[in-house]
C-alpha cells in the first residue's frame, strides 16, 4: 500500500490554517497516524486512528478521513509547528513521503 | 518516565555487520510490540522491522529481509537489530519505537528513541 502526501512542502504564516493530505493506494479504513518531526529529532505522534489526538498534543491539530483519503489540519499555525509531517498507514506500516511546513 | 535509548551505531564497511540495541524503561516492555524505523540523510521515514511483545512474531521490510534480524530480551528490557551484509543504502539514523497499545503488532508509535547513526562506507 502506497501513501502519497501532498503538498511535499508549503509556506505559511503564523496564524494560518494549514491542511495536509495523505492518499492511500487502497482502502485502509482508519488505520492511519500522523507524526511531526523537527530537524535532528525523533518523530512525535500527533494523531492515531485517523482522528484521535494523542495525549498532550495541542487541540489545534486535528485529523480526518477514512478509506483512502485523509487530512491533517492545523487550525492556527504556531511558530513551534514549523516542521515536517508524515502520515503512516498501519495495515502494513509504511510512511508517506512527508510534508515540510516552512515559514512564509 | 518512558524512555528508549539506542546504541551500537557507527561506521562499517560494505558487506559488514552491526548490532543495534535499544534499552527500554518506564513501561512493561514485554507487553508491547517494538519496531525499528530508519531515516536516510535528508530523506523520509522507512519502517524496517517489528517484533511482537513475546518475540514470537517478526516482520521485515522487503529491503532488509534476509539480511536483518530483529530480536528482544524481555528479561533485560532490550530490543536488538542484527544487521548483516550491509550496503551503502542502509546508511541512516535508526530509531527504535514502541507501539501505542499493548499486544498490537502493527500500531502507531508513541515513544521513539533518539536514534543511532549507521554509516556504511569503505
């Protein structure tokens, strides 16, 4: 199962609403997670089961979707949110290619 | 505090071997599946291998099948990755990661180690 993230990068300003898309090559129900990774650091789990917020993650992060199409939304981008985001499907454990969120 | 600490990375020649270790603390290690995930310099994440809590089930990415072996010692709360026949394309930071829910083999990873760098070069 292939995961395609889009866009591969984006530029946004603090306060913007940001949406990242992850598309699976076949249906994966809700077996999808989202991670944030900052340079030189390990990934951090944000969302699992497509829409469940991991404990301690700010509520400005949200996930939606099922089947083949999923989205990660950051409702109001904060300075600490500039990072690379990855989706992961859990039926066979593969990652999307990543989306780098940069400062405009 | 739940923690994972990798060790064992380094520089190795093509065709060589290396064993990575991941020491776990702060949770009931034997109840959780564990995985290795790698990241080549400047690239994305690639899942490498997973092992069930008991150690009885193991899974590998096609890219490492037959060359890498995952194992665990629940008495020592330690996960291992034996890497043989190493290639230049195995050069990466290797992370160990804990599954989110107990007894789930394929699951999201809620705890990650800091990573250990493996460089395969002559």
